[in-house]
């Protein structure tokens, strides 16, 4: 600190003292009991063990190498579940089992698109999950191009009859993925909205922050009773090419026409498999800290970052706890969900657990945002201000990562159906580059750095162990400024 | 300069003085005549005009938007040539015409590959140009995997009978593209070498520095009389996946088997079109400074960097000279070659020009390395030491770019057939990221930054103008240390 900043600090201090209407000073951090202090020391040791090399990368490498892509409901997804059962059993987990549930059994078909007027251009396109099919020879139709999703929604019902509707709105890069959240409706609901307006087919610019020619798939949804229309994603360069062509003064007078082949199909009676495994608690085994990721992936890549990484990170965190000299007081339950992309495993997982059983779920958190480090943890309600929050903050600080002062706003598609009484946490991973490859053929192992992924494991093991080997109650309201759990 | 570095400099100076066997001090730079000084001032003005915004980007944008991909011999390539004739005519160039020549008419077909043992994996693959075809349903065969090209070459003739040969050697990233040069033989000759050894088909890891799932195509070659076998490039992640699978202890005991569909075809009687245009010299119009790029591209992308950029950069440089108040003394000839990828336009271009005509070609240079700035210019023979070299060095310095002390070692596939009496120069562009997208579907306009491309135009216009508006003779041996051209 220089003389100048010292002077500035003194001036600010004086100004703060002078202001009468300041909010009350923040409560001092909770004082830890000797037992809590020991807990924190143990959590730090687990964190450091993760950083030295956790089982996450070998798990992810073997899953993506020995299995590869694993679309929910496919033969490969079932093979992945059997692979995970064998792997988790060999690692020493208890109660390892599969829970099956029905899924739509959607399967990708042929994919081809060309602009045929005003100039010929090959376009790279991929079907959206749950979308319908064109005839095998495809369709040829005029294009209705909208530069924003709102422009498309502003069209009256029926006005897009006979058109291939294309929306080219770009998504924003953001560390926490909020750029995706803001625009996902364009993909998830856009096909149904276009169909309402008469569209023959619907194409969106990929929800992607990359400039790759590879398109990014993802699920779309049709309300009950509506027949799915063909729907797909264009790569970012192709969407930009259509924008340019629509603006080109030499070409702009002729209408855009496209030929489109998308022939996915549904396989009735398909099921997917969630794999569950436990580190059984030594004192209160029925109290559960639930962590996990989803084992299914899209079929274009090998699902390394989405979500092999989440499965690997949480498996590694649980394994580090499993290998401690004594089990934690509570059970750490690992769930590798069998469907998150094309369908959701969460409702079946929740339905398989009674309200009474769920009332013993201490906390649940899902890891589904790639293989990059965790930079912050959001806890339920006011838990950040408890002893648990203080211990976690201290353990995460060297990574570095923080405990968010704001509460968690959700936990992930597979755990949110557990009901309002299961507290949810959110471990935030750096997603600045996540949407460069998410849902595309580029989601492959080479994109994962083992050391960076182990930083995520370090945060997860600290989070889970501190919850499992203590009596923290994330449902409790903190009684006051110096609250302890 | 600090006291410490001053002292160091003095010590080095003393050491240099003390050494008796030092090479002679370099010759002082040539003294410019008043006319040469004016020439340098004019070249600097052209350079600065290019930096303010040249016609390169509009040319490239419209070529890739209104035409798109343009494989030599295809209908699109002919359309691109007609487009270029109209564009260059409208820009004011003279003697604008097309020179047609025969090409093999190779056309891409279906492309599909799967590893079927020891585990199922979709593989991304693309045919190499000039390669043969599998039957429509593909072939299924055991894989012979080699981690280096030398390992494959070490196999005896006949020993790879019935195998799909895969070579997974990675290429090295290098600013000047030497990593590509070192390994291009693996793609260009590898299919024929594998065929000699009995291979059913040949696949190489893409000559790529990216980790994209998109494979990178390129030409391969078979000696006369040898039937082309199917040959393709795997994406980098897929080649790495095959390496991992071949090493995986859980999978390694079963042999690798692959299903492969590649169905390209040849269209006999195909031709391609080179477009030629002039800025006619005011004093010695038969003396020609030849610059250009190639108008054809691979069919996977829109050929923005390979080589729409080269065509655009040299067109822009010629146009800036065309728009000067008076024409340069010599003619600046622009050639947009009709085939460089799947076949070469150079031999036909050279054959159309007599030895006598070629003896008036002052210098030739081809631009075919993307849209990034020029960082150095290599001149023929000892030309770097002439007045021309000094003027060019001074003009390039602010970009920054240098005149290489070493002579140019070649000039590009399309101009080298012009024969040993045509001096060749090489304007080196930064290729650090060129091979991330080169020859792949990712070669699209969005990868080009207009301002960075104009830095290349600035170097090209300085190079061409200084040669065209002077009497420099690049064939002359400099008479001594203080040589002037």
C-alpha cells in the first residue's frame, strides 16, 4: 500500500464514519467449535488431495473412450449405465444399482440443407431433439428469415404457412451461462411457436458462442397434441451467411429458398437408466447429501463436457470421501442421471422417493456445466452466513472460489423435481467457453484439461464432505447475526 | 537504455573490436536517387491508403456470399470466374479474360465412418481430393493403425492387404506453415504408398492444428496406372480417439474394425477457368509484374481464407495501383487461378505464355496463405540488398514487416511452372492459426478480420508498385556492396 492509497483509505474511513444512515456493519464470521475447526482441516486435506490428481479424468477418459456418445434411450446409453455400475462397484461404492424409466426414444436421421436461391450454398444443420421429420427426399420451400426471436413471435398465427422459418439471433457469451438461459426459449419453444404460425419447418442459429461450422443440437418441445414439425439448428457461420445473403444488394431481390432433409424418428417403449451409488454414513445413514451429474449425452460428440465431466467430477468427489479412514456421519449419494438432454430423469428419480425419504435429503447439487474450475458456490437460503458457509468459504478461498452472498436460485434439471423441501445448492463453474462446444460434435475429451477439472473436484469434495460429516441443516433459518447451523 | 545496458553494449563493442576473425561489416544501405525517394513516398501513400480500408474485404465478402464454395471444375467454379470477370471489369481493369484448361472433375460423394470394434464410435471423415470410392454400402475391414507416417512406410509391400490403414501423426503449429510442409507428404503420397502395401483404404489424421471435429480435406495423388483407393482425413479428435482406443487396456485386446463409406466420382471432360486482368503499364506495358491468388476452393467451406483472401488481397493491391493518377511504367497483371487445390492451373498458365513473353515477366508472386498480415517479404536472389530492397524495407517497416535477408525459396504452386527465368518473391503471412481451418468446412468469411487483411494488402501494394513503377531487374546480380538495381 502506497502513501497515496493509505491517505485515500483514511479519507474513505472518515467519510464512512461521518455518514449516519449507513446500513449496520456485517455480522462477524461465526466462531467455529473445535470440532468444526477439525472438520475444516479435513475438508482442506480432501481439497488438496483432489488437486494432486483425482479419479475424475480417468473416469471421464474411459467413459468417452470405451462408450462414447450415449443418447438417452439408445443402446449406448444402457451400455454406459452398465459400465458405470461396474466402475462404481469396483471403486468400492455401496448400494450400486440402476433405476430405469421411460423416454421418447428419439433417434437422429439424415441431415442435409442447401440454400437453392438466390445462390446455392451448402448449409450445415442438425436436428433438434424431439423434432419431427421431413419426407426422405426433403422439402423445398421459401424461407422466412427473422433476425430476432421476437420478430418471429410477432407474426400472426397462420402467416408463416408453407415457409421454412429461420431465426438467426446470436447468443451472448457470459461466464455463468446467462446468455444461454436468455435465449434457450428460441430453441426449446421456437419450433412449436413457428408451427402455430403455419411453418413447415423451423431452423435456429445454434445456441453457440463459437464460429465453428458444426451445428449445436438441443431439445425442442411440442405441447401435447401438436404434431412435431422438422426443426434444426444451423451452424453460426451458416446463420451469418443467410443474414449476409438476405442483405446482399446483388442477391437480395430474389427470395430465399431452401431444400431441407431432417429424418429423425421415435422408438416407442424406450427406457433410460439412472445409476445410483452410496458412501454410507457412519452415524445417520438415512440423512443424504445428494450429488451427481447426468450420464446421457447428445449423440453428436462423446459428451465429454456435457455431462461426462459432471459425472466424473461428482464421482471423484464421492470417491475421495469414500477413501477416508472413516465414513462421514451422513450418506453421500451419487446419482448419475440417465436422461437430461432429450428427456429428464429428475421426475422419475423424485417419484421413486417418498416425501418422507426426501425429508432426509440434507442437500442436493448437480454438476452439469463442463470441466472447468468452480469459481463460486451458491447455498440455499441464508446458509452462506452459517458456520457451514464460513467453513466452506475458508476451504474454497485458495482455489480461488467464493461462497456467494446471494442464495442459490436452483440446482439443475435432474434434482429440482425433488420438491420444495429438498434444499438445493449451485456450484458455479466457469462457462466462458462452455457454449463453444456444448451440444456439438466438438464435445470430445481433448477439450478437457485434467488439472483444471480437478479444481472443480476440489470444490465439490469440500462442499459435500462439510455437509456430510456435520449436522448442518440447510432448512433452518439462521437465528441471528452470529448464527451457527 | 539504462546504465547497465550501456555498459553491456560497450563491453560487446570492445569484444567485437578485439575479435580479428569477424566477418566484414555489412554494406551501408544503398543511397536512393531523388526519383527513387519519390517512388518510396508514393509506395508509402499506397500502403496507408490500404490501411484505411481497401477493396479486399468487399471483394471477399461478395465472392463467398454470392458464390460460396467453388471446387475446380464444378459449375460453381465457372460461376465464380464469370463473377470475377464482371467484378474486375466494373473495377476498371483492362484485358479481362478467362483462360480455360482441363481438370479431373473430381466430385465428393457420401462420407461416413464408424469404428465397430472394440467399441462403437462415430468418426468424422472426409474424402481426399482425387481419391477413389468404396462401394455405396461401404467396406468393413480391420484397421492397421500407425502413429507415424514412417511406421506405415516401414511396412513391406503387400503386408497391409485387406486393411484400412490409418496414420495418426499430428502436425506442428508454425508461423510460416513449415509444420504443414513437413507432413503434407502423409496426405499427398500416403494413399498411394498404402495402396502399394495392399491397403483397401487409407485415412490420415487431418493436417490441422485445431481440435475441431471437422476433418480437413486436401489432394492426394496416385501415380499413372495406379487405381485410386478410397482415402480420407479423420478429424483431429477422432484420430486421438483411435489412438486412445488402441492403447486402452480394457479394449486393447480386440482388434480395431471400421466401416467406411466414401463415394467420390470423376466427371470426364471437366475444365476450370483462370481469370486474368491488367493494369496496363504507361511506358513498358510488355514488362509484367504478376500477382494473384487462386479463385478455386475446396468444397467443404466457402474458401474465404483459401484462397478467396489471396484473390481479394492481390485484387485490392492492383486496384489501388489502378486508381493512381497515372499508371506505373510496367504492367501489373492480376491472375486469379482456376485450380490450385484438386489440380493446378500453373502449367496451363505457363504453357499459354511463350518463353519470349515470360522473359518480360519482371517478377511473380502468389498470395495463398490466408487473410492475416504479411510479416516478411523474401525476394529473389540477392535483391534484398538492392535499392528496391531498401525502399521496400522502409515502406514495410511501420506495418511492421521486414525484407528477409534470405532469398525466396519459391513462390507458390501456380507461378512456379513459369520457368526458371521468372523471378519469384514470397510475401509471408502469419499462418499461426491458418491450419486451424484450412481445407475444412470452417473456412468461412467470419474468420476474416478486414483490418488485419488490409495490412496484407498494404504490403502487397508496396511490393507490386515499387516493382512496377521502377526499372528494377530481379535477375541482375548485384555488382557489389552498394549495388543499386
